[in-house]
C-alpha cells in the first residue's frame, strides 16, 4: 500500500509491503500514525508559523521554558552537531535566514518576521536534560530545518517496523526498512542537481536512511550565488558543492550530516564523513562526483 500527504514543505510518501488483507488493514492504521508523527514534529519545530512550539519558546528569554520531546530531542541533536563542528552548523541561524527571505510558510505563503530577534550562536541556547527545559540567553530564532524532517522520518519508521518492508520518502529524504515487494533491498534514486526529475545515481538500502542537501532547490532570485544554506561563520552560501547525500543508520543523522557536509565543502566534508564512518556522495558544480565509504 502507498499513501502520500503534505507536511513540512514537502510531499511525504509512505509505502508498506503487506502479504494479506489482515496486514494491509494493520498497515493502514500504522501509516496514519506515522503521518501523525510528521504533524506533531511540524507543530513543534517549524519556524514558519508563530504558533509552533519552537517559535513560542523563542519569545521567552532569560527564563527556562518546559518543552516537549518533539522539540527537545531534535534541538539536542542539533546542538551536539554544532559543538562537533565548532559552530559551522548552528541551529541559532534563524535570524540570518529570515533576513535573506527564507521565512515564508509553504501553505499560507505568509511571511514571518520577528523584529526582536537577534543574531547569536548555539552557545546562547541551553538545554536541561533533567527538567526538559530550554533557556535562551538572548532573543533568537531557532532553525531546525536540517534535523526536524529526519527526526520525523525516524519516529514514523518506528511505527512501521513490524512490517517486512517499508519506505518513507519525505521530498527525497528517505528511510528504507527491510526489503521491497520482491524481497530485495530498496533501490533509491538521488536527484540530478541540474536536471529536474532525473536521477544522477542510485543506491540499494535496507534499514538505513539517505538524505540529500543541495543548493539547486531554493536559490535566492535577488542575490547571485545565495541559497537557503548559509554558513553561520561567513554569512554567505557555500558553493563548493551543488549536492551532498549521506547514508546513515537513522534519518536525523543523515539529514544533519548532509547539511554539515555541504556547509564544510568537499575537502572538510570528506574528512568529517570518513571520520564518522559514513557513506556519502558529494557532487561539485561541474558534476564531478566523490563517492565515500563504499557508496
């Protein structure tokens, strides 16, 4: 069975391999629960609506705010990634993204503007593991665009693990569980960065995730070379790569490290992926491809 719905600025498509009518019925219930997870994570982590949990939490400065696991866990992972990269990846980048026009809700087209927010970095965000609270040292906009979708995919995958095979595809970010209807690993295509609708590479996956970050989807129409991935350090968009795909055991990790690798560029990105024993496919603007880790 296959179902698709719109969440988090993308079409989420879920396919489950079933063997009989009883399994198909159970799969329908589980798939609906998987979609509910995407809804919950979007409500918690989206910076494109003032009513989301993260945007409400960002209104309180200098005082701890109790937050749900749907916000706490991806934010904790993002802060760990920021620490690992010394701030080259930073969830406190929301104000910079807003200033460059990346603040429009994909459904309503409403532009979100937060005049009191300031520029800061991940060190201005403090989490308390025991109390499950968020403390901001200054007014910020937290952006979880590089982890939230992967987090939702992982939670959705947990709803489907009882089945022999399933695949969750959220706009090209994929978790492939078990095997396909033929009992084989799932074949996943990677988007060609310069030919829309075409595939530049395929990979076979089973119980793994693959996520891709690229500059080709959201180019800034007013500033040449500027796109939605901006370095917190230089305040500019890196263009050493045009696409970065990472395979990891779970989607939030693949999601974050595809973005991190893109921000670091080919050489530093390669070094990081090799140190983490992750598989990657890095594509330069001239379409030269680096395959890492036995990709």
